[in-house]
């Protein structure tokens, strides 16, 4: 901080226990304030704070601590807050920021309002998620908050400058700062911190009263010791916390007691199905959210972790590989398996974040799902009308497919639901599915410009409609067909150009008749889905990156195994072959109603073409990497009729054009496509992926023909569609390394 002014001039820390002392020590160490003044009722602790260098000054009274301070932090027991506020009120300056470190925020706000008569814009409650089994000023540790989280709960009227200053101070200690509402903070902490402490205290107390208590503790396993360790926490502090956060704690206790009662009943009656459902859902949820949130246990839908691809130029592509399972089919296998009657087994399931989000959402609605384990999933279907109301919003990560298909499935359920996603998905328009669903009778509220979150009102009777899609989209078509399963009468969709038909094929595989008449598909509501077996082929969209890689890199020879060859998905092969690619289709077969083949691709001299418009819907997800192929081809490539590319995870036409420009390649962007003059030199440089996984992987492939290193930013979302991409790319000879973790 030596090169700029610290966030605050004079900070007063009231209460020099572990947290207060550590904060004071961190502020001093990192020069986050001009002066750190401390006050504590224990004179010996106060004197020790000075001698240990924790604080600059020991204030003999609250008046002298608070007067002239531009930040006052209360680090006192929660139940003592109101008394301290009353004592400091006469001395707190009107421009001073007031904060705290307590683990309940509603009680702090209530105390402030009682004492001051209002919640000033400069009152910013705070809660560092950090601690230690040690206590007192001797335990003060300036690094206590490093790599930990601090939650701020500013009110709507909070002064933005004051919030920014306090955020900068906490970040200066090494903490990650998150913001949320007071009420949400207390609900989250009641569930994730307060309830576990309460259970630990209660369990140890219960077992300590048993006749064999010594043997119980003597032979306790490590899990018992790890869990009950928190029962050694300060009883007075937790007494204060539970009474201060009473309402939120009582709600979560009641919920937990109800669920525990159901488990007791299941054990008593020998109901193994209920036990399996609860245990498998809990195990999977623990693993799922650990992956999705990358360790951010106290915030939803937010990841500060970044992944950067570092690409070295050149190389050839060789080997024999199988890319992960088809994402579109993985989504649909979970959806239809959950709504089927009986047990559905899925092989080849894509264990990427998008597909896992779909899987978790159905678990949240009461469906028992075993796995995934090495691509194998067993789904205990509940039937079309067996879903249960989720306890909260269904978080779908980065998956636009899941968001749109769930909209159709949930529009006719008897319960309310809310669909949310990550920052990228929350920017994507959903009007294309919301508008026709409303025409069927659905009641859906969306955010500004039709973006997520989507709030779907339950109990609506849907009526079948005929819908002429203005733009070809498999997601819109699938959404309406799935809603049609619940609608009165016939629901039909006519597409202006062929799109992938996995939904129609899979519905038929589950025994549900889909009528097809040229470009129109229709279903009649009121039927049933019968469980079955699904073998998910390798995703041709993932294979596309390697098809282009082996085509453009010299001396390449690559075989891709078990690739899905659905006629509505092979546009990438058709287009590359028209450009002169050397692609052999081997061992063609049909598995589970879906055509599959092995593909051998070798280096070729590509030629620019006018891409046939009838192939555009068949390769809509593959165009980013096709732009790389066009850049390496001889002559001009022209794409038309690709408006849908502008409403994917990013505006893929513009983002690819910008990325190519950053590498020295000129293009001409049109309203519905792009013109690329082939043969241009791909230079080194830095590319912004805009958190779009296909953009990231496409520019990784471009490095094979680049003249210098390429840096690709914001690549963490690659895991949403292609887990293991980096490792597989390295295996085939692509010169890729990563920075950061997702």
C-alpha cells in the first residue's frame, strides 16, 4: 500500500479477541490504515496488544477510541453489541464507517436501528469466515483472513464509496469479499455453520450421558472426532449466536428435524428406497457443489477462479482417442430417465458441469440417481407426474440447453420453480422459449430483456399449440415438445431448417410416440415414458475441435472413436469435406437408435467455400472452430444464415472476429454471418474468450498454425462441455498449458 493512500486514516477496533486482534494486526502489517487504535474492557489484553504490536494505540476509553476514527469495527460478543453501540453513539462521527465481525447480521442491524433510530448508509455489516481454536490477543494472526472469505451485507441505501473502502480493506488482508443480503446471510449461516455446531454440541452431550460414555469416546472413529471437534468451541459465544439468530436457526432446525424423522421412519419400516434416495442425493450434492463452486461455500452462482490457456505455436496431431459423451444426449437422458417409469441406465454420460447441473436439478426434485461413475448413471424414474417441489432455485450453471428444456418440463408442474445460472447464462435471452410457453398457458416471469432467472408458477393447465419457429433451434423445439407431454391436445413445432433431433429419437426410445411430417414434429399430451437403456456416443461437437486440428496441422493422422453421427449433427463433417478435408468414416453402426462411427482424419489443403445454408443448423455449435479452418484455407469462406450464433454463450460471430483480429486476421462481419479470406497469417497475441468454452477451445486449435504464442483468457467454462480437453489436447500433440484452476 506504500504507493497509494490506505483505505482508512484511523481505524478503531472495539474488542481485541482473536478476530478483532487479527484484523488489527493485518491492517498494520499491510498498511491499510494510518493508525490502528484498540479498545478492550480487559486492560491487560489492551496493554498486551500494544506490546505485541497488534495495535498502534491503546485507547483508555471508548470515547478516545471512536473519536476521530473513520472506521469503527465492533469485534465484541453478539449479545454485547447493543450496549457497546449505546456507549459509542455520542462519539461516532457522521462520516465514519461502522462495521462488525459477528456471525449474525439481522441482530446487528436491529441493534443499530434501536440505538441510532435508523440504518445509516455508512453502516456496513461484515462477517469474516475465519477462525481458530485459540482465542485472545495472543492468538492474533495477521494472515488469519488470507485465502478466506469475508461477507459484507450492505443495505440498499448503503454508501457505495464506503462499501468500496471497506471491501478494499478486507481484500488488503488477503480475503475474498462477497456481498449478500442480511436475511440471506443469516439463512445460509444458520444452515451451514450454526446447525452443525448445534448438532455437535447436542450429540456430544447426549453421548456423554450414556453409561458407556468412556468407551463411546475411546473407540470413536476419525469422522466422529472431526465432526464433534466444533463442540469444543466457546459455549458463551455460541449461546449468543443461537439466541441472536433465533428465527433462522429455528427454521433450519425444524427442516432438519422433519427430514431426520423421515429417515427414522424409513429405517423402522425397512424402506431402503428412501434411504438410498437421501444418501445418494446427499453424496452427489456434496461432490457436485464442491466442483461447481470451486470451494466457494458461502456464495451461490459466483466463481472468482480463472483459467488461462497458454498456447505454443505449431505441432502436429496424431493418435487414437475418444472424446467425452454427447452433451445434448446426456442432458436428455437424465431428463427423460427421471420422468420415465422404472430404472434407466445410461452409459457414456458426459461428466461435465452442464450435464451435472441437470443431474443435480433432478435430485433436487426428489429423483434418486446413482452415479455418475466412469460415465455410468442409474436413474430411478418417478414418472411424468412424480417430481417434487425443489427447496430452492434450480442452479443450472452455464447450460443454456438445461435452462430452455427445463422451462418446458416445469411449466406444467404443480409446484413453483425458479431457474438460475452463472453470470454467463444470466446474460442470455430466454424469450425464444418463454413466449411460446406463455402461449400454451404457462406463467413465467423473467428478468430484464427476458433473461434468467426464470420464475415459473406451478399449477397451470397447458394447451397444445402449433408453433412455427422463426429461427431454427433444437433447444426451442425440444422445450415445446417436452411441455407438450403435459399439454391438453397436440403440440406441434415446425422448424425452418433441420436441427438436431435427439429429443424426438429419445422420446421414441422411451415409448412415447412422436409424429413427424417433414419439418414438423408433434406430440399428444397424456402419455407415459417407459425406462430403458441409453448408450451415449462421443460428442461430435467435441470431436469437431480435433477434426479441424488434424486437418490444418501438417503431418497429422488422428482417429476418433465411437462418434455420434446423427444426421442432424454432421454438418461439421459435410462442411469440412466440401473444403477438402480428408475424413474417413469407419465402422458405421447404430446403437440405441443413434448412428455411430469411427472417424480417421489426416492433414489436408483446405479450400474456402460458400457454406451451404442448409448445413448451418447442422453445425451451429461447431462454427467457432470452422472459422479457424476457414482462416487456414485457401480462398474465401462465406457464412450466411447463422443468426443463432449471436445468442449463444456469447455473440460467437463477433467474439471470434475480435479474437482473430487480435491475432492479426481480418474478417468481415455481416448481420447473419462472416466473410473470411483464407491464407492469412495467424500471429501470436491475447484472445478474450468472453467465458465461452467453444471460443476458448477454437483458439487453442488455432495455435497449430500460429507464428507466436497465444494466450486465451477466461477458459474455466471449458469444463462445462469438455472435461479433460487440455489433457486430451496434450496427448494428441497440441502445445497447451494452463494457468489457474477452475
